[in-house]
C-alpha cells in the first residue's frame, strides 16, 4: 500500500544533542510538510517543500531545519533540542493535481528530550 | 481571531447514537476547503471527510457527514451510529485560497470524543 512512513516512531534525545527525524513516502507526492504537535494542542506547520522549493513558516525557530534529498524522503533536523521541543512531529504529503489538496499524514514521531 | 474554532473540548456519546462535533471558521477567501481528521491515541492523523467551498451538497463518507452552512461559516461533523473505535481526538482544519499547487492547513484545537458502551 502507498503510504507515508516516519522513523523512528519514538525518539529520545538529550538536551542540546542534535537529532534527525525522517519521513519517506511511496505516494510520489510532490509536496511534503512537517508539523509539530505538542500535547493536547493542534498541529502547527513548521515548513513544507513544494517540489524542491523550501518554504519556512515565519515563526518556525531557527533551531529547526529540513532537507529533502529526493521526492521520496524528507528530514527534520533539530540542531539543539530544548525541553520545549518535546512533541509529536507529523509528516504529511499532498499532490498538486488533487485540487482538494488533501494531506496524507504519517504515523508521527514522538520526541522526548531529557 | 482564530480561523478555526472548535468549542467542545470533550464530548461523550453512547455506542450506536449519533453525535455532532462543531466547527466554525473565519476566512475572507472565496475558495477554501474544510477537512476533518481523526487522531487516535497512537497519534496518526486519519482523513475523514472534505468539503469544498463551492460544493453545493454536503459531503458524506460512510458514517461521516459534514453539515456545511456557508452563510454561518460552520462545518459540523456528524457521526452516525457511534462505535467504540470512534473514541479519539477530532480536528477540523481549513485550507484557504488556491495557492499554486499546494495548500497549508490551519487546525482547530480539537474535540475529544469518548464513546461508551
């Protein structure tokens, strides 16, 4: 089945230690998104890639970076995680020809910062 | 002002009964879309239903229907014949305008639905 995959599902990192979360998709979608969802809150868009073009939300901290080496893969790098970065990180994809612009979500990576 | 408002932090319903989850939105765009997603405790966001601003009929998907009242800017989700597996957080989300090839979603704060036997 075509899907959005996130690895790992659970990640524990130490305060200040760089961490990378990964997302891959077999849907061949051209748009990929990263959301941060803190406990009991709504998902908040961090950035997205439209093809190779990177679009950062205005209030996304500089501590968060992203890479998209090819259509299928996208990475979220947190350079120096703080306790406030503990959250669920959701990756999503969409395809331009679908004019509903429905986003397909992965299962998420739950990040704990110790 | 919030773009998506979900006024019910929590809802309780008995199995096999219908339940309505409220969502109101605020936009000045003529073209927009409204989504409902279900998020179980496992964390995955599951797409339920979509309503476009130009769609004349209310969207339906199995047990899910969307009560779209454009003039009132509301897009309530109706779940008929609730099941125990429906217990989850439900998010209403909106995409605004028609960007060139992609959309960004604004989510409401969610409603936690608990279905009891």
